C-alpha cells in the first residue's frame, strides 16, 4: 500500500497546510509549475517526490525534473505531465502516444481546475489536483490524496486548503 499526495501549480508557494498532508503520505507527486525548487527541496526532506516541470518552470527545474514522468507505482502504470489535457481533450503533444499506449493513471496539472475523470475509451483514470499555490485564477487551493494498493487506485480524497 502506497499513500500518495498529488499536488500541482505551487508557483513557488509552500506552507504548513501542504506540509501537514505531505507528512501523512508515502510519496509526493508534483504535476508541474513548481516555481522555485525551494518547494520540491522542502518536500524531499519529508518524503520521496516524483515530479515534472511545467510551463513556468525555469531551466534549473527542467534539469531536475522531466517533461513527462512515466513510472510504475506498485501495479499501476502512471503517466504524469504538466500540460496533458483530459479525456477527449488530450494535448496534441501526447494524443497519439496516450492512445497507442495508455497508462492506468494519467495525471496532469496546468488548468488550476481539480478534475478526476474516467476515460472509457482508453480505460484509464485521469487526475488533475487543481492548484495549491496562491497564483492563478482558481479560488480554492486544492490537492488530492489517494492510495495505490497492488493494481488498485482507491480512497481518493479532495483536500481543500482554503482560499488563495
């Protein structure tokens, strides 16, 4: 069993509310627009982190993290990227790849809109945790936490961190 904290679009913001949930996780996944690496460095001190860089991230973040991160967590094939779209509206950059080799869990950020959707055509679960930073048009800061056990994704919870 692996407890995951999924966040995105911190835009250089980290606070005690985020860290409280990070301490409860086994792994922290960041879906891009990190901002300052102070964010990921602080999270790395708490738990292992998997991340991708986003469109606001500089060359330093791009050297540390990939554009796409495809990995296995227990029995779940995960693909994380910052600008990936969502079912029926995937980004042109990944559209063919995701159709030809779909993961079980597809994660993106960028939109600042929390969204969890099932893609019936590709038989995958899409997650976007929204934004937990304070920059952007979103009104409420959000993250997701869930459990991966074997090949199951379960116990999904939305975390609201308050207004930005």
